[in-house]
């Protein structure tokens, strides 16, 4: 959820780690059944904080973050290693392209739709738990999820 929301794996991992530490620090004495919804509430708040901080960065810092890292010949040629699962290169490529298409479709969703989709469909939260984690009404969760599913369906059908 954090990766889709911030678009950078390292920043997402930092946000998740910070959220976990905050959960342990502030809520470890709470009942274990409360931890999961509390974690996602904290995570949602940390993602919002990240967006606020990112918005306030200078243009130079944003430019620096966008520059590609040059790896001078440190990459392995993976074509010389066979797949241990016996998959054909074509099936692996199709699978990777499908996953990439889904990732791109989720990344294009507005933040609240991403959160609703990921909490409901990936994490398996019910509507009430999702509303609590997102700090909105159950009706808003249903609206965000419906719009997210519609957008994902249109985007993925267009790719066929």
C-alpha cells in the first residue's frame, strides 16, 4: 500500500517501518485484535505526512530524487541461468507484464482509491475496518472502492 502511495520502494519501506515502530511504542499494551486496524490507521497517517513533506521539498531536491542511479556494468546476465521452476521465458514475460500492468493501473488511481482497494481487496479488511483505517465513512469506502474497481477494469481491458 505504501509503495503504491509514494511510488518509491525505499520510501515505502521507511514508512512501513516507522508505522510498525509507532504501533509497538504506543499500542503494544492494547489487545492483539486491535493491532491490525491500528497499524493501517498509523500507516495511512504516515503516508499522508510523507506527501505533505514531499510537497514542501525544494525543486532541486525533487530533481535530485528523480535522477537515475548509474550502475556501471554491475548487473548479471540472467539469461544464462535456467528457471528452477521450469517456466518458459514466454510465460515468465507474460506474467511480469501482467503484474507490471496491474501495478501501473493501481499507481494511476487517486490515493484514497488506492487505499480503499488495497485495504479491502488485498488486506481483506471489511468495510467498517477500512473506514476506520482511512478515517472516513463506510459510504466513502464503498464509493472509493467502486471507482477504483471501475478504473482498474477500464485500464486493464484497454491493455488487451
